[in-house]
């Protein structure tokens, strides 16, 4: 069935793809230590682009002596900002289309929530720079990006399918909500591991420094706020605290894989709509691939491509769980108003 909100649905598809690119680019920037490639915001050393002329570079270095220009890192950061800004414009356009079609049942509140979230994301991006890649802010920025991605994906699903669906078993719906919470917890731990430079705190598998249960310090490892004026580039945690963060991420990965795989198998063995079966198959493949990427990060000492793909895999797992939850709903989220044309 053709969607009644074709323009909104097309924009949602475009914005979802862009948001996925922004999330992956953000991971690439962070993992390549380019988060402070531009020490100011929204420009770069006071420029719209990266200063490259000799005089501009000299002036930039004079203005920011603690952050001399590194063009390669600066361009990574600016490309990320450019794409994020374009995404903001697309989301603004979506809100305009939703408002235009509000009397037809367009999801206006959803579109406005997205717009507010994108604006807040821009503020988090600014604070990431001005607060010197503070882990709590960088992790919040990651969560904001994934929340934006998930809401855009849900917008596409809502505006694409207007016919009610049969839904699925209540037990499976409850299980998928639990699975979503488990996945969110794992994404937090992954983000916390990355932002605290703890990805290689345990360089061996399946043990950590030869121990099955290493020494830990949870109180220090998960202190979210450490005040202002601290430069967090390179990390400030002790070796024990970094091991704690990494080990927590590793253990919860096993929980996440077990929960999501069991839910996928349950969905495939239960009478459910065809869309649920398709997404359950996708989730089972993605979660195994994500686990393999995590193992590869340790075995091959955090290759940039693999680490970036690991972040992208987390985003795809999240989208798949959202699609499963949507497919299990017992009705359409969008109920368009039907107009009957009056005969003159």
C-alpha cells in the first residue's frame, strides 16, 4: 500500500541513512583521536573549513598554542560536523512536512521530538569540544546520536505502513522490551569503554591479563562526573579502573548475545507475522557478527576499521530491535484521516 505521507516517508529514509553515517563518522573521529581536531565550535580555528594557508595556520597556532593544527584530524572532525548539520536541515524539513499534514494524521509530535533532539545533539557536540572530550558528555552524545537514528527509523516505519498488523505474542513483546534494555546497557558500556580509552585494557581472550576475574574498582571506573577543566584526551582512569570498564563491557556482551539470540530463536519458533520472522533472522546474524567484531578488536589490537564497524554494528542491532518491536505491535501507529470530497 502506498503511504499517504510519501514526502515525509522519503525524508525519513534519507535522514535515517544520514544519521547512520553521522554515528559511524562520530565513532571514526573518536577512535582516530580526532575529537579535538578542531578546538573550537562550530568553526575550526575560527574558520568555516580547516585553515590550510600558511598565514592561517600560523594564526591558528598562535590562537590555540595547546592545539596546533593537524589538518588530517581537523578535516575528520569538520566532515562529521558538515554531515550532522545537513541532517539537522533534513529533520527541520521533516517537521515542516509533518506540520503541513497534521490534519491527515501525520506524526507531528514525533517530528517535533526529533527536531528538539537534534538541536540538543548539536549542543552536546559543542560541549564535547569545549569540555575537552569529557566521557559523560561524549557518551551522552553517542546516545543522542543513536536515539536520533532510532526515532528516524521509527518515523520511516510509521509513515511507510498504514495498514494494521496482527502483532505477536505478549510474551515475545515483553521479551523484546527487555532485550532492548539489555542492548542499551551494552551500548552504554561500549561507549564508556571507548570514551575512557579502555578498549585494550584487557589485551587477551578469554581471560584478562591471564585472570578470569581481574582486580576491579567500580567506584572509580563509573564515576560519571569529575568536575570541569580536565583534559580527558587519552583518558584519566587508572589501569585498574580501565580494566573494570573493559571487563564489564565484555561480560555484559555475553549477556546481550544470549538474550537477543534466545529472543530471535523464540520468534522463529513461534507463530508471528512474516515481518517479525524476517527481522528475527536479521537480528541473529547481526548479533553474532557484532560479537565477532568485538573479539577481533582484542585479537588484532583495535584496528580502526574493525572498531568503527563495531560501532556501526551496534547501531544496526538497535534498529533491528526497534523494527521487531514495531512489527510486534497490534496495530498501526499512524491512522490517517480519510476525507470524503463533497459534491457541488
